[in-house]
């Protein structure tokens, strides 16, 4: 699991997930780290060895409005 910048952190309860298994992913965004204003986009990537996965990576786009 990785993130697009230091202001976005991801915490996963189990890093190894068996086929058909589940895990919990928590994402934390700190808007004060770079003094972001307005709409921002950050990414969380999940790297996988699933043969059905695209290039072994699943990417989530997070859009937020900082006020």
C-alpha cells in the first residue's frame, strides 16, 4: 500500500490477504502539511500479485475540498 504524497497515509490491518479474503484499509489526509486550499486530488495505491489485477496495482483517487 502506498500514497501519492506525505500528506496522505494509508493503514491496512493485514498486509497479506489470501484469495477471497478481506482486510480493512484506513486512509488519513492531513491538509495542513502543504497548506492545500480548494479541491485537491491524492492517490492510494494497493499493490497486488493477483493475476487478474492490472499491472499488480489498484489505484484509488481521493478528491477533497479544503476550506
